[in-house]
């Protein structure tokens, strides 16, 4: 017959083998989660509607079947994936206080969350390359960015994502969790999860660092280099009006880069060096990191790209006419 100590050991082993975690909404504001969910729902609606609209007009409008808009459609798809992958757990906490999540569900969410983040970073590099070719070598633009080459670039982005994310999550599956399993955010974030493990996480940290170097560590310098070459080319244009016209085609991409990388780097630094920062700041920064790019990218491109704006207006006017 099992003694109480034996029962406790069995329970601990089962908990370590099949762990679950508690997600966190907005610390200290649990009593007003229902009210806080209203602005979150508005932002989610903007992200889903905006990115869905851009995807739809690019697919249906023949005039937008160009490399720049193909890359924009991939960016919108990645933004939709980011939004959907975290929306259920965030709203579940705000509406139903459903904070518990199993390790397997956590790993699935991390696959999509980190996967779409890596995809988005890769798309921003491809868009920077597109602007570089369009401005610095316009005569060869059609020959360099062919449909087959764009498809190859998309496949490479997917392969890179899988090769970087899957080993990271397989290593996570081997860990034991025997500490207080309360996560800092309303979704599973890899650096946040491994901090709760009582196993040796050096392999996970090394793998995560390699992934960071092979994404942000490569993508950011590539984007910076593209714009150094673009600025050098633009400065060689004698006409100020023409110079402004050429560089204005990059404004949307620069905005997308800023709203993606600034929150991501801020959250990463906060996790590494912000132990003394209030938990509510961690929570808000984590939500900004995932909500800002999907919500703002459609607005940025709709405002700055007259072709996208015209296509959306035509679509809306056509719907009104058919009513």
C-alpha cells in the first residue's frame, strides 16, 4: 500500500511529466479584465480585417500581381497567423479566466507564434531587397524578381522557420518543470517558459541564441545594408522632387520594419535585463509586441500605397453598388 510520501512523489512525477502552466493577463487588473478586453478586441478586429482585406485585394486584383505586393501578401498572412495564434488564449483569460494551458498546447502555440515571427522577419528582408532592386537596378527588376524566384524565396523562408523552431521546441519537450508554473504573459513565449524549468536549460539557451543570430542577427544587417545602398543611390539623383518621389516608395517598408523590430527587441531586452521592472510593464510590452505589427501594417500600407488604397476603395464601392 502506498504511503502519503509515495503518493506525493507519484504526483510530483506526474506533474513534471505532464506539466501545465498558468498564463497571466494584466497583473493587478484582474477585476477589470472584461473592460480591458474591449480595446484588445478592437485591435484584433483591425488586424484581422485589415490584413484579410489586403490579402483579398492582392489575390483578386490583377494590377497588384507584382513582386512588391506578393511580398506584402506574405507579410499580411504572417500577421494574420500571429494574431490568431495568441487571440484565443488572451481573450480566454479576459473573458473566462481560462489561464491554464498544457505543455503540448503551449508548444503548439509557440510553434506558430515564433514561426510567424521568423517568417515576418524574413519577409521584411525580402521587401528590403525588392526596394533595393527597384531603386538601384530598375532595368533588371523584372528579370531578377521573377515569379519563380519569389516562390523560391517563400519556400526558403518556410524551410528556415521550420529548421529553427522545431529543434527549439523538441528540446523544450525534454525539460522537467517543478517550479511555480506561472508565465508572465497571456501566451507561451519560449524565454518565459524555459525560466520555469528545473532541468539544465543550457542546450535550450544555446539553441535559442543560434536562432536569434540566424534571424535578427542576419536579417537586421541585411535590411540596414539595403537602405545604405538605397540612400546612396537616391542621393545621386539631382532633382529633389524625383529624389523625394523615389524614396517615398520605401516609407511603408521602413514603418513596417520599425513596428516589428522595436517592440521585439524591447521585449527581448526586458526579459534579459528587466527583472526589477513591474510585471504590468512586462505584460503590456508583450501584448504590444504581438498586437502592434498586425494592426499597424495594413494601415501603413493602405495610407502610403495608392495602389492598395485604390484597390480597397474599388472593392468597397463595388460592394455598395451591388447592394
